[in-house]
């Protein structure tokens, strides 16, 4: 059974969103809405390269030193499939600098910001297929907000540059993956770069789609929403999760939103960043079940149930 052997995060210094108002093209009214309604305050931004940011997360990964030879796969979930000018390849640079000579490295971008959960599911399937109980996979999530289009989702979220590293094992006693569900709705609102009308459609389908995928993941895990101790979401904004909580049949207080005001929406890394923070705060106890949830533009909704 797929397990999270170790999870780490690398959060660059946060800057006030107000200082980015001109760069993001925000009106005063839009900035006030981000602050007062969406609960956004700061966002992680770094002068470092994408490779340096990913290495920063791996450097904090407990249990990684000494097991490099066991890493068979390095998965790079991405929202923006190509965000580095040729010939730079951050993934290849990270693999080389970590000495992962035995690993097959590749990018997963099919589910936009939900690709982090897709990468975790794929890592587990590959490790199971290998049949080696000592084999490991490394997931590297989070990316640079290189272009204006990648720095903000209008009237939804401001993108941050935090990264996460996840060491995945094919078995273990902690953080076992119990159930996974994902759906891509497509149609209106199914584009990754959207206009105002498409954003409106996306907001309308958002709560019910989250509720549906949550119930599917819980059914796959053989448990109910009442069994969940915590929900670890993607950090778009607070108001969207207030709307979604009822559809998901989860009390608002169980949805961890502590990182929303200070990190921004860090592409595919959010659920892992939230796991790392929640663990350090002692919000998860052994045996408790929790849910990771992520949504990708293009209308992909994904949820995973774990047992801590």
C-alpha cells in the first residue's frame, strides 16, 4: 500500500500582495477583495531558480540522506508544463545534483494544479509494479511563477513559489493511501487559461464537483466524511472552502487554511505543504484519517484519503 515516507517543504520569504498590485494588474477594489473576502495577505516569492527551490525542499526531507540508491522514480508534477527557457532543465539539474543515478525522472502535467495527487497515485502504481519493497519514489512539487499569466488566477488566487518534496514507499505503517478519486469535467470552464465568463462557470461548478470527488475518494477508502480528522486543501482562498465545506459534508473547522494568508497558491505543492505544516503543529494523530484535495484549471477535481 502506497505510503508517505517523508514530506518536507521549502517556503521562500513572503511578500505582501499589496506590493505586487501593479505587477499583477490589480485595481484597488480587486486588492481589497483579495484581502477582505478571500483572506489573502502575503505570497511566497523567491529570487532563486526553480532547481534551487526544489533542492531546498529535498534538503529538509527526513530520511532521504543515505537512500538515494533506492529511489527508482523522480516525478515532477507541474501546472505549467514548460516554464523554463531552453536549454535549462530544472528536473535534470536536480536529479544530477542529488546523485539519483538509478532513477527514471519525468514530468506529470495532465491535471494542472491537481497533478501533485496524480503523481502520488502514479508513483504508488509504479512501485507496486516493481515489486521491490525497498524501492522509493521522489515527488518534487511547486514551481516558479514566471509569466504574468502564471502569477495570478483572476478573482481566485495569487500564485506562490513554495515547493515540497515527498518520499513515497510501496508500504509502511504511517500515512497510508486508502483511496483516490479524480474527475476532469472539461466543457465550459475546461480551459487552463480562462476568461471572465469561463471563470464564472468554473466557480459555479466548484462546490458540487468537490463534494462529488470527495465522496468518491471516501467510498474508495471505505470510510465516511465524519471519519476525517482534517482536510488538507489547495491554497486558493478562504471563501471557496467555506462554500465547499457544506457540499463536502465536512465541518469548516476541519479544513486547514492556515497557509492561505501567507503562501499563496503554490501550484501542485499545496496539499503537501499543508501536510507538513499540520504535522508540525500536531494536528494529526496516529490512526486518524485525513483528506488531501486539489483542483486544476481545466476542471480537474481530485481527492485522496490517508491514514496517519
